[in-house]
């Protein structure tokens, strides 16, 4: 799907709702292993999952959140999943990235404590 097509989908959704959903800045999403750059804009910007989720449930716009954080709201029909084709399937959360050269001191201490207790 071309960037312009995605922009048109978002624009039409905004028109139907009578509400600007996105601040038009350049963002990128992945689709089929390919990066698609999209320009977005809006009136409400939040950076806390709970606030974003509450705002979306209250009808203030679209939210881009981890599926496990919104799964219950979707099942309860409080939210509707949109642009699903652009939502990557992630394997889960990671505490450690082995490709990083150095682990932080707090993380190294946690590993040492877990090793000492025999949990690792």
C-alpha cells in the first residue's frame, strides 16, 4: 500500500469522525518487511499507556499500543482494531538484548543475584 493510500484512509476516518486523530509528522510503519513513511498530526499527544488507552476508549482518537495492553478492551468491544495490516507481530518482551556490547550495571547486578540464588 502506498503512503498516499494510507494517508487517505486516515484522512477519511478523520472526516467520518469529525475529529482530527493524528498530528501530521513523518512516521514510519512496517508492512511486509518494507518501511512505509506516513505523515501524521493531531490535537492530543500522550506518552503513558494507561492515559492513551483511556483516551482511545473515551473516543479521543487512535492509539498505537501493545496488543496485550488492549486485548481485553478489544474483546469487550470498547476498542476496534484498525490498520491491522500495519501491526507487526512481536515475539514478546525482552529484558536482555545479547547483541548489545555492554549490559548496564543494574542489569548485570540483577543477573548476578539471580545466578547466586540459582534461579538462572
